[in-house]
């Protein structure tokens, strides 16, 4: 049982690194091949990650060898997907039979990673305001006292910091963040 846990942890680390280094370009590539179907592209990418894990010993983890291999695998998986759909057309399922996806730890970890990466695009002042207001949950009045600046300045800095963060997230493919959406540190 212990070996399985260690192997699972190794797989988790491997997949995290794979997604961090190659996830976005592979997802865009798969989505483009699938006519913009992001959900199917995500499925293809997950299957590609599983195959990469199975071949990790032989393939290695060097980006210069792994990336071309991954793009080939994704292309082949898309071709297989088209062939399978041509043979068995997808029938719409009744809504009652649909399983609702439940957020898991991987989704949260990927979100944390993307937000942390986006925060590096902000100035120190912007990160400080976001940390106090959104991550620590401090009030405008408390932040005003802590930083020794007027409440109006706290509000405007928060506005501009969040606007910059939304731009940084959009540059990473995350769209639709609202001002009131909760951030994960």
C-alpha cells in the first residue's frame, strides 16, 4: 500500500510539472484541432498526461524532448476522437442522467498556481493591497491604518490592483473574473 501512495505522489508531481510547462499550449492546440471545443480538449489533454506518465521512464522530463512528443500524442488522440465519434455519434443525454462535476484538489491547486503566477505581474504595492483586502479579509479602514494612507487611496489602489490582476489572469487564459469573485492565495 505504501508504494502506491509514493507512486501516486510521484504521478501528481509529474502531472503538475507537465501542466505548468506544457498545459496551456497543448490545450490551445487541442482546442484548435477540435474546433474550439475546450471541454473535449481538456479530456484529450488529460489522456495525454496519463500517457506521458506511463512513458515517463523512457521519455524523460526534458521539455525539448517531451513537448514534441506531447503534441504528437495530442494530435493522435484528437484523430482517434474524431474516428470514434464518426463510428458512434454522440447522442444527447437527458439532464437527469448527467453527473455534475465536483471540484477536486487538482482544480484548486491549478487555480492557486495560476493566481500566484499572475500576481507576479503586479507591482509590490498592488500585491500588498490584494493580500490585505482579499486574502487576509481586512477592511478598508484597517488597511488604511496599517499602511498609513487614506481610505479613498486604499479603495482606488484596490480597484486598480484588481484590474491589473484580471488582465494578468486573462493573459493566462482565465477569463470572466469579476470584482466580487473570491481569490485563492
